[in-house]
């Protein structure tokens, strides 16, 4: 509650003196434990802002809404550490100018919400480094551990079963802050690389292409996973890719606003285990 | 409506012995859009090519498939055939049914099936091919020659004498390279300096040659005909423009005991120095590491002695940017660090020396004025043992190759020794005598028969000092017994190795190298002087160990390649280049980073009032090499490669 009040008054102050044109935060949702995004444009609306442990969605994707930042005015946004990492990637990929973004950083342990110190992207580098150095316990993702123990055939069968439910609604894409392309590859039909119908081949194509597009970019915010209407554990694929790039290239997504994309940059010390 | 002609080549037996070409031609003839499907023994032959042209004209073909060998082999041949028959050459594709089919399969039926799949797949591709026009790029008619040894000198002179501009870059203070260090040269025994120094002077005075000594290539960008090169002019601390080379500074310099690199440690030099008396340009440099002023801020004796104030201790490195059309790499070699041969006592016994050190002893301009004297006591050696392959052809020391020149120079050394020390006796340990070259075998025979060198076939296991004599223990494999020869001096025929920074430098200019660091030619037999990068040519020992005649021949060959390139004002380039879709580009700049040729730049899309609507990636077709790296990176599929468009590749895949 203290953190919520602190940020409410900060939002009021920034909106009142015109230092930001909008605050992107959370408001109560359709059920008691759901929160929906709130776009606060005026001083009065700021009282609707809610901040508690149920505020889990990564809101950074809203920043790249076409035209939002083109007037060069500033926007404040509530971000968890993963959200700050997404923001760094968006800046590194030239999708926004971080100088326009004021961060209302927060994190939660249990039901306890705490604010993060700093309000500009560059001020969180120590926090992000410590997340890199102290990865979550394996036991926090029992399913991931379980999948990794499977042999390739079992794993293939597992994902085939999971993907069989995919209805190609692309909610994962829409909710992902990294999926900002004006035209997604699946919307390109000359040629139609990814089969649009919802059968095994097309479902595999889509989900594998997305996993590759997120290699070295996914921060594990879980937006895709939560938005999936058929509950495919998408975060696990991306977590696996993130672990691969970390191990192979020591690349931890979203370290800074100048981090080079892992798949487009080359370092002499890169391991070349894939060259036989 | 597509009218595709398919021409199935037997390649003699190469394809026909595994692939049933008649069956293939019949099956392909049924494929939608195929107007002609024929087979022939050799389509690359004159009548074969004529039959393709005739079929194109007679049937108004809209595309051609040559089902034959790899496109690397004959794509250019058949594209030319199509162009001559009036068909855009980029409407011709090769279906590789030799390297990728007949050569690698045993089962005839399955090979035939696979050949059908490969051919069908290419037919579907060619249906979607676009007519492409070659890209014309201007050629900067200025060559860069890197390395001022004999190969670089020859290449520079040949290009300049044909009227084209040359920039010659040498990292040492003087031109000359290793050849300037040599005494006399086999097989004619002309004095090395006497034949080299006039050419060095010619380079320096040539109106078409810009000579940059004590300079290094820092950075190379661009592509054939249009390289951008950055040169670092290392600070000499002596003004090149005013120094007259009088040498007063060198006489006055108080630091006189520095081991001379040019004399391989057998002579001494000062801190301000020229490598040798005939240096070109005859302008000294200050060796910062040895100079007293740079060590403790006091001295400047040379500055006081200079009557024209040419010395400037505040001089900084300077950079020169050059537009260059072609590059000749002639960076030469080094000799192997002989310290690896502990058993021969190099470094431990002063009278065990390398072949290059012997050259310095034997040359009139050397530290002993041409007298063969022992480094230890300055006495004339009565017995000299030469050990060949002291490094070469020895996998345990990391050099598996033959250094090529050692058999000849060892024979020359034994001969020079016999001429200078009449009562002396020389012994040569050898593995084989490799004297292939004009007048070479006659030369080694002369050493053995007229100059009384005793050749012992076998290796040396150990050299040790006993009662003032170097005891050389080896084996005479022809007699099958060990031999021990007491010697006054031992000369090691050290291996030639690439320059220590050869691999790093190859990365700077973007050429390939082998496991040792020698630069790779584009084709060992057919394109021996071209590097793997277009517009970069190789000359001399940077490619492989070479003697002087070979280095010069290769340098002249490189020069002729450069001149052929400079014979036209523009250069035609393959139109296989990438282009971006500005409507869908998300502007993440991954492609900009991924492009190995820096061919992609950011482009602003403006509205009518000049405001930026968005920024997108844009490919410079002049720089693009068509590698496709950007295409694979682009997440929104906003980049396409002409000649390999997504539609073409997709159709190819779907036809399988």
C-alpha cells in the first residue's frame, strides 16, 4: 500500500507539472486477483492506479504503440525488473528512446510489494546483473526440469501434445513486448512460410519460429504464457532458449540499452560448437 | 506461360554411369512448363553449347536448366550461352546432378530419382526467376601494394610502368625486405644488393608510385574496385620531407650497442638509425624503446647535431585515408624461432647460427665485411657443418611443409664458404636434395663436385661443445652408421614461417589463410595469385615459401591481374544483391550489425514537410556481396535477395 501511494502521488506530480504526458500502470481487473492496464492521462485519473502483487503483466510492449512516443514527450510506466530488461532491449533495437521513459520500478515477494530505486533505464544495471548472477532455483519450474529429463522422442511427443491445442490466435505474439514487427512473418503469404491452419505442422512452425525470434531477447516475463487461451506453457520454450544463449554466448537479455542482439553480432571468443 | 528448356548432361561417364539420363529426360519432359528436355554427352562442349542456343531461339524459351555439374564449374559458361541466344543470363539455372548426386551415390535407380527431384526443384525455381541486369561500379585505378620486399617492389614497378598509380606500404623504415639481407643469390651468384637496390631506388623515384615506409595498413573497407584503406604512418621522429640522409645524427647518437635486427644480431646499431647503408628512403627513424631521451627525457644529441632541424621528438602517428581499386598483398615471411631446437644448441652456443645469419656474414655489407668469422671469437672456422631441414618437414616442430629454398641456399653457403675459406671443409646433413628449378640441380652438383662439400644423407640428433669444438652427432643413412663431426661453426637451415601477425592481418584485409597462416589462393592451380576476396591478389612468400624467381614471377602475375582490372573504367558485378521492404521493415538494425560488408545503412523516410516518418534499413547494392546473412536474420522477412528470392527458394523446397 505504501508503494502504491508513493507512486500514485509521484504520478500525480509528474502529470500535474507536465513532465509526462501519460502514466502506464495497472487498474483493478474483472476479478479480484486480475489487473488490467491503465493509461493515465490526467492528474485526476491517477487515483485509479493500483499496485499490488497481482500486477504481473509486463507493460513495456505498450510503449511501442505506433505514434505514442513520436511527439517526443515523456511517458511513465510501471515495470518489474523483467519489464526494465524488455525496455532495454526495445531501446537497443531502436524501437524507442529511453530518455522519454520514466520508470516506476517495483518488485514483489509474496504479497509484499516494494519499489525499486531509480527512474531511468541506466540506473538498474546493478539490479539486472544480480538477477543474471542469481538465477531462480530449478525447483521453481518443476515442469521445465521434468521436460529436460525427457529423451528427444518423449520431449517431441510432449510438445506435439501441447501444440495440438494451439488455435493460432497469436495472443502470445500480441502480448509479447518483443513482437513489435509491423508485419509478422506469419502474416506474409507470398510465400506462405508458416502454415496458417491449426494442425501439427503449422503449429510447430509457428511456435518454433517464435522461439527462435525470441532467442537472446526473451526476459521471461510470462506474458505469452498467461495470454494463451489454451494454456500451452510457452514460457518454458523461451526459458530454454534463454539458457542456451546464456551458456553459449554469455548473453543475458536486456542487460543494457546498448546490448547487441546475440544472433546478429559476432565476437571472436564466441564458441563455435555448432561447427563440426 | 513458362517454356523451360532442360538440358541434361552426361558429363561423359561422370553422370551417365549412375543417373539414367534418358529416363530423366523423359520424366522431366512431362513436368508442367517444360518445353524442351534433352540429353547430351557434353553440353559444355562447343556443339553442346550451340544446341542449347538453338533450342532457346527455336522454342522461345523463358528459362533454362542445365542439369550437370556444380554451378561453380559452369554456371558462368551457360549464362553466357543464354545471353548469346538472347535470353537474360539470370534466367539460367544449374541443377547439380553430378557433385550432389551421381558422384555420391551407388544405387542407380535412387540416383536417378534424386536427379529428378533436384531438376524439378530447379525448374520450379527458374519459373520464378527475374531478369537481372549486372550492376556497374566504378573502378578506382589506384593499386595498393602491401610489403616492400622484392615481390612488392616488382608488383609496384610492373603496375606503375603500365601507367597506373601505386601506393606501396612498407612497415619497416626501408624497402628491401629479406632480399636486402642476402649475400649472393643462387643459382647465378649475383650480389643480392646489387640487383635489388637499383629497383628500390626506381620505386622511390617513380612518378606513379607513392612510397610509404614505416607505415602499416590499419583498416580496409569496401570491395573490388572501391576499397577504402586507412594507413598508419608511424612516427619516425624525423621529418621525411626535409631530412637529407646525411647521417650526422647516427654518428652522434650515444646509444651504439643495440643489436641490429637487419644483421640478425651479429652487428650493432644506434638508437636513431637506418636499417642498412643503402636504405630507401635514406631517412633514419628513432627507436623509441632504446632512445635515451624517450627513457629519461634528456639527451637530444641527434637533434643538436641535425643542421636542418629535421628531428622532432613530439611527432605523432598520422593516418592517411586512401581510395584503392586493387590490393596486392606481399607481406613476406619470417624465419622460424630456432630456439625450439634445443638439441642443436642455438642460442646456447654463439657459433650455432641460422642460414640468414650466415648470409649476413657472407655479404660484403655485413658486420664482418664479407669475411666468414665465428661470432664467438672472430676466428675463421676451419670446418662448418650445415644442417638442412632444421625446422622444415618436421611435424614435431609444427612445420610439416618444405621451405623450398633451404637446399639451394645451403648449397650456396657451402660454395661461398669454399670460395672465401680455401682450406675450409664443409659438411651438409640433408634429408633429400630438392633442387627443382632452372639451373638448380647443376648448382648443387657444383657445390658437391667442384667445391668439395661433403653431403651426408641423414639427420643430426645433437650438437654439443667439447674442447672448443662443436660436436655434431648425426647419422649417415647411406652408410648406415652414426657420424660425429667436430665443427667450428654450425649453420641451421631454419624453416620459413608466415609473419607472426599474418592471421590477424588476413582478418584486417578479409582474406583466407591456411593452418600455418600462409594466405590462401582462390584456386591452387587455376587461380594461384588471386586471394579469396575479389580484388585482393597475392605475391611472394606470404602465400607459401618461395625463392626470389618465384616471388618475382608471382608479383608480375598479380600485377597483370591488377592491370586487367584497371583496363576498364567500370566493373560489372553480379546483380545478386539484397534489398529491403521499406513498408514492413521494423528498424531493429539487426541486419546492419549482421552484415559483414557494412552494406546496410539506415534510411529516413520523410513526409512532405521533411519530418521523419520512420527509419528503415537500406542496402547499398555497390557494397552488397549477396551473402544472404541479413535475409536470415530479419525477423519480419523484410529483406530479399535477388536471384534467391523467398518465392524462388520456397518453390524450390515445395517441389521436393
